[in-house]
């Protein structure tokens, strides 16, 4: 479900642990976010969208436009 999260992370050569630390969750929790086994809280989606400079809609696959909204 959240394939784009993994793709964005890998494009930047980041580990799951690095993103987990940024979000203040365990690596296991972050891994479950990427696999879709666990829903991502809205606060974490906002942090990820800001970090990757994209929209939440892009992260969750609702649009193919990487550019964030104004």
C-alpha cells in the first residue's frame, strides 16, 4: 500500500531505522508502515510529506504528482 514510502526512502539511501528515529517510532513500526500492515498516523504522514517535500496524497497513492500543494 505504501510502496512510495519505501521508494522515496531508498532513493535517498536512508534506512528504516533513520526514518523511524525521525518519526520517534521503532524500526519495526516503521517497517509495518511501509508494508501497509499498520496505518500511519496523520502526524507521521505530515512529517514524512514535509521531509520528502511532497504531498500526503502522493505518499498514499492518490496522485502521481510529487509536487506538494501550495
